[in-house]
C-alpha cells in the first residue's frame, strides 16, 4: 500500500512538472536584442515569434497603441519586422511588412487549431482587411446603424475628410415633425435621420447616408448627438 501511494505521488509530481514546463514562456531568441535598433520610428517591438532560414520575425505595434487617448484596435492591420540575420545570428537589416500569417494562440506545433477558433479569427481578419482597403488610409472599418439627435437647426455637419478644415459635404437634418391632414403625426422626439457608420479614424466617425450612399465624416466629439442602434 505504501509503495502504491509513493508511486502515485511520483506520477502526480511528474505530471505537475511537465505541466509547468509546457506553460513556461519560450526563451527569447538571441537575435531579438540586436534587432531592436532596427525597429522603425513610431513603432515598438513585441514578440520575436519565429526564426527560419537566417530570417527572424518580430511583431511590432504603433508606439501609441497603449495610449488611452489613441487605443489600438484588436482588428487593426498587423505588421511584422522581417529581420535578416548573419551567420552568428545577429540582425543585419530589417523590413517592415504586413503580417498575413494566422495568429496562433498555442505555439505547440502539434496543435492544429482543434476547436477552429483561430481559423474563424483569421477569417474575420481577412474580411475586415477587405473592408479596410475600401476606406481612406488609417480608417478602421465598422458597421453600425445610427440616427442623428443633433437639434441644431442647421443640422449635423458631414465633411469630406476627417478634419475640421475639410469641406462640409452636407448636413444631417435635425429631428423633424410631420403634419398630415392638419394633425401632427410625429414621435415625441421627432423623426430622426438614419444612416450607417462604416469607419473610424483619428476621433472621427465615417458614415454612409441610408438614402443615397454618400460618404462623409463627423467628429466623435459630437457623439452625444448621435445614437448607435446596432
């Protein structure tokens, strides 16, 4: 009985040790330290996630990605610094490129995405990348239904570009009231102008008006004048 108990303890101990070994972070490759000097201005280095054929792959992020005033989007286009290595494993040169490989939550190469979650994430990323390509540079795609509650009689300004200096393309009308047959047929807050939001950039929301599909921008500072409905 005592031998059985000792054997069980030994087995448990070995399993715990194996689990700790598997969960321990992988050591940082030696070339990463020399590659930090090659990270372009405006970016910060992340994980060095791959080394193959005298080439290292270093994840990079915008330098302001963690700034609450300009938080990065989890769906933003990914970028990688492709680092050319010498025979001693030191960084020689580097090039910033879009990162197109699938994100892997488990770096154990024996795992092949058994639950399909990473494949779905990669699919979503590809769909967003296609939408992003149709928007101005730096704009993040989104798809929200909204209506304007701006009660300025002149309406809510919609501009050609996400800048207060850009030309006013038009306005979204303020809530309006409708009279039919001499009596008012209007909700309590009036009829609201509806549209769809298709992008966000530098504190500005992009939109497509529901009637004619004209694109424009309005400042998120006016978001208290707009209600998102989906």
